[in-house]
C-alpha cells in the first residue's frame, strides 16, 4: 500500500510525514534523516539564531529539507528568511503570527509555503493570503499551541480550505494517528513529540529518556518556561511540557516567579546544562504514551508508515451491519 496524497505530490516526497521544526531540537541531522527516509524534515528556525541555522543547514548534508519559523519572532529579524531562502529549502513553515508579509517571497523562491494554524478562521486567512499547505495544529501538541483538539479541528479545516492540502498536527505519535488523519481528510501529518525522542534530535539524553517513560496525563500548558527563558509569547499561546518540580513550583505563582526571575534563571541554566528534567523543560505533548524508546528518525518514519498501512488495511475490512434487527 502506497500512501500517496496531495501532500506527497506537492512536496515530491514518498511518505506524507513532516517532522516538526522544534526550536533548539530539530536540527539538520534530524531534518536530514526524516527526508532521507522519505518524509520531509524541517529545521527549527525558532528564535532565530543565524549562526545556529547556518550550522544546521550544513548538518543536513545533501538531504532536501525545509525550515520553520516562529512568525512573531521573524518580524524582528526578517533577514533570516532571506538567508534561509538562499539555501533553496523545499518548504518554509510559518507558525504563530500573520504569514501574509512573507508568503510571496517564499513562493517566488520556489519553496512550498506551509502555514500552521490553530483555528478555522486562521486557516481561512492563511489560505486567502496564499499558503500552499495548511497545518491544523490541535492543543494536544507539545510545544506552543492553543485552542481545540486535533481530531475535531482537522476535518473542520479540511472543509474550510479545500482543496488545499491540510496536515494534522498534535497528538500523532504512531501510525494509527497518521491513518486517522488521512481518514479525516488530511493529506499528511506533522510529528513533533515522537521525533523529540529520536537519536538525531538535539534534546538532552535525559529529556529523551524522560519522554520515553512519560504519559500524556503528565503534561501541562503553562507560561512559566517562557517567562524563565525570557520569551514574550503572545496570547493565547502557551507551552505544553511534562509536569515536573519546576512547573509544580511556579505554575499558578507567576507573579512570584517574575519577582525572583534573575535567581530562577541562574538555577534554570544550571539545570539545562546538566540535563535535570525536574527543572529543565521536556517539551512533548499528549502523544507521550506512544513514545517507548529513543530510536533513529529514519526508523521512526518507517514505523509510522507500516503502522498506518496496517491500520488502514484493518479498517478496510470492516463490515457495516444494520441496526434494529433482532433474533
């Protein structure tokens, strides 16, 4: 069974799987491995460190990859987009802000313009502005998000912006999620948490191991990590991470955190340096239950495809039975 969709055709990829451009985690090695396995890997341009981005393009080697930006950060450093386009990315993904000022430049450079949204209204606006692909991100996702659950949002966005390809994001941790997304009308999936716990990801070894032992029951959306890192994220976006000692201490006590911020930042930097996952963030979402090991990213792509094919085959064998009969 070949999972051919409008997304695979548009991007020229074998499998309808994109790896999320996780800031500080999705470097060139991860993006390159996903692309080499038949998906499309996206480098996490995130908070826009030009030197880091250049290093990660080099780390991707000859793989055909894309890049993702946090749109409200790009507003302060628009030259980062030009630098990325000079590398001729397969796609550029924009999230968390107005994509309209950038879409013409992206498409003129020959890259596919991908816009991630969290509502039907924003999906319509991105489509009208010229997006080639819409990512419908549900609040199940790790990292920043807002609003509705993935598997109610996705079909609503499909209905609103068709025939544009829609990609499901948030809560997709194995091939059953890919199969479900396709059944809902999506043309593919964007996967973050499962690739966070991959060998190529730049998360700490301790964070990857913590992710592989976690449950989605243990995640929380909060602003406390953004505060300690000094990122002024706009409403309504909050960061989903695993709950730990840090979130237990400061979530709900944000004013006290702000009062003590300099000392807390020093302690936080030490925790990050040593991989202390009770204090440093483990940025994964509600698909945590589906992460059971730290594996090569290419193997994870193959697992997703094999599991999706098995789920779709099983579904195609269902028999619809009439209701109301007796005896």
